[in-house]
């Protein structure tokens, strides 16, 4: 029997970034799952805070060279890779000078979210799926970590639903208490629409008055994981109304095997 394939998409990961609990989970989880017999790919943004020399990043020419459209503009996508220290695993980084060259991650020096965070998220989510297509690698599980990955469930279940590589993918979204969408503008819905999608397809992601990335992602998932212990009550109420398997927040010493069991339960459900 062939190994099950797990795609981890994360906005953070130790030792490259360490802004929140996402970074630690995204570091430990893929190694644990790989050691339990699954095949892993990890994708994250190549933020300007990541020291390429120290972490030995280098460009993967065969994967680079694509252009990703955001708001009718083309942005070159560069793919880089590094070997994860202490693990027999590689991490792929999505890079673009316009979005990721700056020497901070989500906020400026005064603590204000970048005005183009929505564009950066759209570029990243589109770039992830196009990169996986270039891999020619069909994931059985796609596990998204954090708000910056929140469009991937939508894209997989709509614009990419007929893409053979993703036909059998079980999509999981881990919800965290970190959010950077307060300054998103109403044109977010138009920008995030791709292929034959229209703004109505993004209705779960909110309205002109409020962007609700967690709700939007959860509406298109096969499974939800509460990554943070404390989440917004409004989100929790929304999740409770969905007919979607949910894994509650797990203690530090227990989450790795619990996450693996959650993967297996969704995969078994798919077989049935």
C-alpha cells in the first residue's frame, strides 16, 4: 500500500519564524507524521526576516518561473527550498520581492498591519496550489495553518475541484487566535475570486463591514482543528453549526498523536 501524502501549508514555522504557536506546531507535526509512515510536503512564505544563508535556502529553478495574478497584475513566483534541521525533510518557500522582501512579517515598525496583507495572502494561496500542481504530487490530506492559508479550502473545493491531483484531498483548517484582516478592504472579495468564481462564492468570508477568514475557510473544509485554546465565541458558534468533524484544542503533550488520528479518521471516512 502506498504511503498517504500530507501537504502542510503554514504561515509560520520554526526555526524560520517564531511569531506564535503556529510556528511550533508546524515544526513538530510534519516530522511526527513522516516518522509515522506518511509522505510530507511543507510550504510556507519566504518572509524577508528569514536568513537565507543561515538556513541554506536555494532556488528550485524547475518549480520557479510561474506568474500569479493578483488584482489583474502578474507577480513572479520563486520557489526556494531548505532542509529542515534535525529531520529528513525539506521545506519549500514561496517568494516574491513585492510581497515578501520586507524585513518584517505582517506588521510595520509601528505595529500596524501591512496594507497589502490581503494581496500577500491571495498570492500565497494561489501560489501554493500551482506549486503542488508542478510537483505532480496528489495530497491525501491538505492541512492549512493560520489565516494566511484561509483561501486554500475555498479554492480546492471550487476553482480546483476538477483538478485530478486534488480530487481525493481531505482539507483541514487549523484555527488560531491570530488574525490580520482588520484592515482588509471591500475589494478583497473581487481580488480573491479566481477562474469562474464570483464574489457570492466568498460569502462565508464576510461582507464589506467585516472579513471573517476563519468562518470562510471552515465552510469549505472536511475537518477543523482548534489550534488555539482561546478562540472568538462567534467563530466557535459558527463551527458548531457546521456538519464538519472538529478536533478540540489539545494539550501540548497530546496534540501530535491526536492530529494523526484525525487525519486517519478523515481518510477512512473518504474510503467509506
